[in-house]
C-alpha cells in the first residue's frame, strides 16, 4: 500500500482522483495524497474541511475479493489501522467512535469514508478515504466546528510529521488487511473493541427508523453495533450516526 503514490498540491477530492485511477485499472494500494482539497467530502454528503498543508487528506484503491457485506468491515478495519498509526506516531491516545470516527478527548480528529463501486452485485473496487487533522489549530476551522474537533498537534503539543503518519497508516493497514484476508473479521473485531470509546456508553442512534436510545454493547460479526435498548433487548444497528452522551 502506498507504493504507487501520487501527491497533488490541490485537488477537489482525493476520492475522485483515486476513483479515476481505479477506473483506469490502478492496482490495489494505489494512493493519492493532496495538500489541499477544495471539495473534500465526508460521510452522508457532508463536506470535509481540508485546508492546505496541515492535514493528511488521502485516498487508496482497494480491490477486495469478498462480497458486498465486507465493505462495512473494511471501514472498521481502516479505523483500527489509523488509530494504531496515530498512537505510534504522535502518542495521542485516539479512540474509535462507531463506526469509524477517531476521537481524542471526545472531539473528532479523523474521519474515514469508504466508497464502493458495485457491479452485478459484486464490489468492483473501493476507495478508502482518510482525513486526519494533523497540524490544524483552532483558528483553521470554521467557527461552527471548533467545539467538536481537535488535531494531533493540539492534543500532543508538537507538530506531527505527516509523511511518517502516512507511512505508518499504510503499514498498519497492510498488516491488518493481510490478517483479515487470512483469518476473517474476528481478530479485527476484537482489536476494534479494544480501541473503542463507544462501548458501555449511553448512545442515541439516528437513522431511517428515527431515533433510538440505548447502551452500546459490542460489535457484531458483520461490523454492526449491538445496542442494549431501555427494554433490555440487544438489537443490531447497521448504519446511521450515533451520539455519545458525556461521561
Ligand atoms: C467523515 O468523517 O465524514 C469522513 C471524512 C473523510 C475525509 C477524507 S479526506 C481524504 C478523502 N477525500 C475526501 O474527499 N474525503 C476523504
């Protein structure tokens, strides 16, 4: 991963650039990194703030063998890889909020977006997008985001070497992807649980079915969040966003 590398000074979104390359037949692991994105995108159609020179904005081509159900598992795997890399390179004790946001002190510092291109019910390829707020300061964010986000530099007090971080993410990802292809999701599920800041917490789930409250109980075999409802029932949550209550 990352051996086929394109570095751009400015692009609309590294997702779009990597998708173009995948479409043209780029090999698995092909990586596109940008200094700045003018229309970086997040999950559920949200924009992703990507100012120049301060973050890690990158997208890699994946060509998974498995069925469509593997895609959520790969997003969780990516979160584990980035979380481990962040801890090694910056010492910041990041944790994972389901499904794949990375937080420090309850504030978001990394987002992950996996987009799958499906053909005849099979995954043709996936684009794995990672945005890490490495060296941003409070004033680099729009006002409305400031209370919700943080960066590695703010958490650790020192500037992070972005190249070292990219290399560490690629190494961790390659190792975990190998493990996943050999032994399935179970070892990844356990690692995810050990790095999670969601489990045991009171949560609210917002999805197409509306709003539901409960306690985050564990991660299921497909990567779904198992939630214990107020009635004591354990139910799976496959998609949507959750809110963690303080505490
Ligand atoms: C989220 O938390 O909503 C996911 C954010 C993903 C952002 C990254 S930055 C690199 C890549 N290019 C994009 O346009 N988005 C992803």
